[in-house]
C-alpha cells in the first residue's frame, strides 16, 4: 500500500513538473496526391516515440507506431484502418495505460483531434 501511494505521488509530481506531458506534437502534416500524411511525437509518458498516419477522404488508411509494444501498435493500426477520424477518436480517447494518465491509443486520439481541428479551420 505504501508503494502504491509513493507511485501515485511520484506521478502527480511528474505531472505538476510537466503539465504538457499528455500533449502530442505534430511534426509533419501534408497532403500528397489526395493522401494526408501526419507524423507526431506522443507524450513522453508512453512507450511509442512516433505515430505516423495516412488519411484519405477523412478515412484512416494506415497507422504505424515507432517503438513501444510492437504487437499492440500493429493491432491498433489494423483495427482502426478504414475508420473515420471521428470514430477512431470516440473509441480511443481517454484510454489509459497503468497510472500514466494516457496510452498509445489515447495519444493517437490526441493526434487525430489535432488533425480534425486543423481541418475545420
């Protein structure tokens, strides 16, 4: 029990020191021949180090996670292929991994929300 309290306190301290830790950062967003290519750096709280997405006509064509759990990354990519951006966001947003407050799927939703927002502007 003391260990759990200590871990929770350390997580809260880390969040207080870096309140933007949950934010994903888009590093590439371009359209080539009708396909939108987006690359992002997820939060340092997750195991993956980059998320690459291909979108055509608001439908996700491909998602690749760099590093992290290879099987889960491939699985997420396979499951959301063919989904609209909004459907993927609704399914992935808020999923957590342990006590991190986020996850690789949640970070993908973060990127997709940023894509959605930039499309609406």
